[in-house]
C-alpha cells in the first residue's frame, strides 16, 4: 500500500510540474488516503502483535 502511495505522489509531482493541477490534486489526495490507511493497518497489526505476544504476520 505504501508503494501505491509513493506512485501516486510521484504522479502528483510530475502532473504539477507540467501544469495539470487538477490531476496533481487528485493524485495527491489518493496518495494521502493510501498513506494513512497503510499507517492505520500497521498500527493495528503492531497492537495485536504486542497484546497477543506472537508474530501476527
């Protein structure tokens, strides 16, 4: 999921550089959402791992 967030961030940078502000804003929004979802999933897995005392992966 972080990989997709980075890809959309790069798309946003390239689109912003070439003047496609609508595309850049959309890609930035998608990248931000994917990043926060990935962080939330990481924290949930970390909490379950600590509370259960086993490796959840």
